[in-house]
């Protein structure tokens, strides 16, 4: 019995597995880099607009504020329906534009909360996000069932938020914030696992880049929502 072919077979399989792991690591790093740069763009735009009266007064003291508030949602829908037909370069540019528009929308937090509490909340949100995303990446547990439940919770949070625009209930807002944080923390782990599982080494580079951009968008949205909801608890008003 000759063990040599078997030995070579194991070596080939190990090398193939190592190459895939390295490709996956590079893909996840690309996702996090896109997301991180997107947050930087959002933060810069929000800070500049939120601290410049000549910019925020015409926006937030007029009906234009509704355009600014709803524009990010329009971007998300556009992205979701057109990502398959976009080039990788177009997907990236659309993502950067979305992050800038989100910055306009988030500029209002600098008008309501102190800079110290915003920074503190950001680091709390980053810690929560990092821990749950890491869990989603390393866990062997299938989060698909939890993901379905979380999506139902997300729909409930959105509906309750719309209803509370008209009710203005502080108790309902408190419940929305608590449930929303739980939902988006859970979605962070689920989305991270999905990004990892959907990666395929044999697809072309163009598709991998678009997957990375769309994955960054999913994680970016989770982080921003965690941050905004946490502000209701840790933010100190001006």
C-alpha cells in the first residue's frame, strides 16, 4: 500500500483550504474597510453640517429636512434593486454617496446632543458592534433561524417608529429603542455570518468587490442604527 498519493492529496487539500481561508480573510477585511471609510465620510459630513449654521439652518428649518431624512432610505432601495446590474466601481461610488447623504441626515445629532456624549456613544456602539460581528464570524452555530426572527422584529420596530411619529409617546420610544438595539445587534452577527457564507473563491473579482460593498452597506446600517438608538440612553442634550 503506497501512502505517497494520499500524503500528496492531504497536502493539496490543506493548501487549498489555506488559500480559501486567506481569500476569505481578505474579503472580510475589504468589507470592514469599506464600512469604516463609509463611517468616516458620514462623520465628517455630519460634523461639518451640524456645526455650520449656514448649512444646517436652511436644511433643518425647512421642508428640505424631510428630503434629507428620506434620501438614505431611497439609496438603500436603489442599491438593493440595482446592485446586480452595477459595475463594482459604480457600486462603490453609490455607497460613498449614500454615506455622505447619511451624514447630512445625522447632522441633527450635533444640534441635539453634546459632542462628549456623541463620542462616548460612538465608542459604546463600536464595542457592541465589534463583539457581535466577531461572534457572527467565528461561531459554528447557524444563525439563519435567528435571522428570520430578527427580520420580523425589524419590521415591527419600523412600524412602531412610524406610528410613534404621530403619537409622540416617550414610553413607546423607550420600548422601540430597547428592542431596536437588540434587533440590530443580532442582525450584526447574522449579516456577518451571511457575508462569510456567501463568499466564494471561484467567482470573478468584479463580483467579489460588489459583494464586499453590499456587505459593507449591511453592516454600516446596523452600526448606524445601534448608534442612533443608544443616543436615546447615553446622549446628553445640549
